[in-house]
């Protein structure tokens, strides 16, 4: 089965840039999607197809994907960005796969 | 405005059954693949099941095959999850979601409901 690996936690000061990685075997050949889940709330799609943003998602959120690592980048981090972030792909053998999630802490 | 509202969660004993419902509005339900995704307390997200637009295709994670059944009623704009032979490890918040499906390429969850909690315990 296909496995996605995320760091458990990332910390960043307000106004700085946060980078959350998602590792997988040849993940660059797949489309990667990212979800934000604030405490006590449902997940929200913030990036799809590696780097596209749904309407209403700030341009501060961007994504990239190459080789064995996909990255969600959050520029000019705000306190409201503090949340859990999950990457997700579709795999022919495993169907939908989520990463374990990364807790973003805004210092 | 898109809304997905789940209901039907609660406390059930091991081996018992429960039926979850999800009422959809704000998008063309009958044109949409739909899914259930769950999250155990303090844990990450886990995909549970998908269903296509007319209900003729459905897919399940291995751990629920033979126990859970996903279905839909397009006239009522509703999605369902019948859960039988429930186990303690099925305890989770269950989310209803609209799935964007690009055949043999990718799938992702465009909209999510607020979830309903299922607790399996004696």
C-alpha cells in the first residue's frame, strides 16, 4: 500500500513562511491535495492538484510537488493558520491515502 | 452556499448497527461522487467509502468491507452509510464529503460536512 509521510509538527513565527512536507515514493507522478483542519472543525481543502487553490483560499497558500516530496507553503503566517494539515493522494492500489497530518503551531 | 449536514451518530454497543445520513444542498448532488471519511479521536483522517452518481459503483477501505454499505437517494439529495457489526475501532467522527473524481488520475474531497460522532462501546 502507498504511504505518505508528514512531520508531526512544524512551528513558525507570525509573518514567517511555513513549509509542510509530504513524502511518498515518486509522489511527483501523482496529484497531491492538502486540507486544513482547525481545532474542533471539519477539514477544508486548501490546495488541490499539487498547486491549485479553491476559491476563497488566500494566495498565501501554495503547493509544489516533485520527486519524492510535495510541499505546502504558507507565506506570511497568521495566528489563524494554526491547524492540522493533511496531504492526500489517490493511488491505483490503495485508493485514497492521507498523510498522518502535521500540526502547525504559530509561535 | 454548499451545505453537507450529517446525522445519525451516537453510542452503540459492539456488534450493533447504525445508519448515518447526510443531507446535501448548494450543488448538483445527482452529478456528484460522494464519500464518507472518518477520524478517530485524536487521530488522522481515514477514507471509508465512495459512491458514484447513480449509486452503481461503490468502493470501501478494506477494514469496513462486508460490514458497511454506502448508498444514496438523489431525489432526497441524501447520502447514507449503513454500519453493521460495529467494533470499538470504528469509533470516530464520520464526515460526509463531495468527491471530485478524475477516473484513473486522482480523487479529492471538495466539500466537507461538520461530522457526526459514532462511539462503539459497551
